[in-house]
C-alpha cells in the first residue's frame, strides 16, 4: 500500500510549449530529476459547476481568490467509468434536494463499469461483452495511484475517485482531497453525508478505509460540503483528460546548491544511486514538473457531446509545481530556451472553446514553428503586440 497525499500547498506555473522545447527541458533536467513512480498515465478530471458555469466564469476573471471542485480518476478505464457514471442521468446537488438512493448510486456505478468494459474491449480488440470485471480491474489498477486505494476485485474497489477542492489565493495554490469509491463519490456529491457514503461503499484497503474516517479526512469533507453548498445548484460541467508524464526531483539533487545536473561521466551504466529519504522515497516533493499532452475536453452540458482537443497535437502543457524558489539550474534552462509562463487553465480554456469564444491556440494564440519554438500572438488589449520567442 502506498499512501496518497491529501493536502498540497505550492506555487504552480504553466508553460505552453512545443516538442523541441519539451525535449530541451527533459534533457536539461534529467540529471537532477527523473520520471517519478507515477510515470506516464491517463488522467481524467470532472469539474463541477452551476448550470450557468459561474465557478469557471469567475475563475477566468482572475480574482484574488478562486476555487474549483473536481473529481479525478487515473487510468483509461477508471476515467471512462468516472465520466460515464456521472453522466448516466441528471445529477444535481441543490438546496432541499435528496441524495441518490443506494440503488441509484450503484446503478450509475454499474453504468460506468459497463462503459469501461466497452472501452477496454475496444482497446484490446476484444468483443466488449467478453471483457470481464477482472480485466477492467487490472487495467484500472495499472496506474500506481489507482493501486494505492484499490486491491482485489469488485465494483466499488475497482475505480477509486479523488474528489477535491483547488483554491488559489495570491498566487499560492492549496489543494485538499479525499479518496472514495465511485458509488460513494456519486452519493456524496449528490448530498449524502460523507461518513454515510464511506460506510456504505468503503475503500477496499482496510487501512485506507479507516483513514477515510479520520478527523483530518472528515475536516476535508466538511470543507468540500461547504464549497459545494456555496455554488448550488451544482452538477457535472466539464470533463478534461490528458496523458501526463510526471518528473520528480531526486532527493540527492535537492541538497545541492547551484551546481545543477551532474555530468554522468564516471557513473556506472545504471547512473548515480540516490539515497532514499526518511519516508523511503527517492524523490523530493518540493519540486515536480509535469508534461500534459493529448489534452481534450467533454462538454457535459451538451447532449451527445464528443471529446475535443484543447491544444494542438504537437503542444504540451508543462507545469512546474514548487513549494519554494526554483533551483538555479532550472531557472537557467528556462532562460536559455526562452520559455515563459502562460496564462492557461484546462477548465477555463475548455469553457471558452465550448462557448465558441476561443479557438485552439487562441487567447494567447500559439503556433508551433519548425524550429520547435513558440510564436505567441496576444489578443484582446494587446492585439497589436507580437512576441516572437527565439526569433529576431
């Protein structure tokens, strides 16, 4: 069993980059960082909002404080189940409304499982009806984060869901989240008290099932309930999915000053051996870099909507997540490659694309040039300003 993090506080900056820029960053950081235990995975998020999408509309106005509510699943099958279960029928949390009954929550979770069966069957070249729950289970738990809260077979254990709130105040991001089974998440969002949802559909791992009802987790649940009740009526608004590669800072590198990545010359074929941290991890949680590609959105407010791209095929969204200042070697490579932060949020951009107020690469419009650098054309008040990165 691997414990999952439930609370985060850090600065997160996004960079919209092309393939050549991404390759340059990966080469530059590989001495001090490495692809972490999560590696490459498919991530699906489902954002909750009001019918007129007041939460995201406020967010893109860039207020001093903003918040978002989202559910997240790891792995192709788990993401398919999450979206299908919450989209199996109307689901609205509203004042005076009744939560889903046990039968309704389980029926929705079963619909999610069936959708995952079909997705796994198509991916594997099987007939969907021949895909058993065990096959779906194995795919769902192929992502390490799914395995953290899921062991063995069974519907409720097969698709763990992380439900959390993301807050941003004065540039600092705060995240608090819970791990629930899929039917428990459905019931909790619809209005069933958290403790009852956990008791009815507990996590498979007994240690995590007990931890889910700890005072700390109950406090997070109260915060989520208060946030949901601030935005009534509330329901599924937008699905976002992407492929993510996550890099972690090696623990040994975090102790270095400005020396940056080491020259591998003189090391053996397996590279330097980093001593583990006290918690047994080889990675320092103070710095993470993620690369997201195949970024797509699903408008949950439209009937028969399909997944649509948010960024161009050769683009990635790089996100640097840091609890403190960037190490000098990272600053140096960003400066050398002329890579600058971009104003970009996945839900915000998807919202604008769905509303027809933006196009892929517009808002800031990004074109990937043959050299792999970014040409950025600023719209709005700065429509006359043209910045060419790496040209001149």
